[in-house]
C-alpha cells in the first residue's frame, strides 16, 4: 500500500488496517518458522507497510493535537 493511499484512510480505518497487517505479519512469521517461505520479501514488505501506516497515523494525530 502506497503512502497516498494510506493518507486517504480515516483514523479508524487506519487503526483497523494496522491491526490486520500485524496479524498477517505474525501469521507469515509463524509459517516461515515452520517451513521456509519462498518469497522472503513478503516479510519485509509487510513490516514496511506497517511502519508506513504507523508513521501516517502519528502524523495525523500530531496535526489534530496542534489544532
């Protein structure tokens, strides 16, 4: 998910999406622990997506605090 797409989401939707992505990442990590996954970039992409969403969420919340 790209940053402009993330910025279009509401705060509630963004929080829900973050939780969903965290669950998916945990599932991927568990799958990888049992039997190595073919595409290791999936883990990296999932972590980066979560970080991107958390960054946008903190930006939105800091803007709301200023107003």
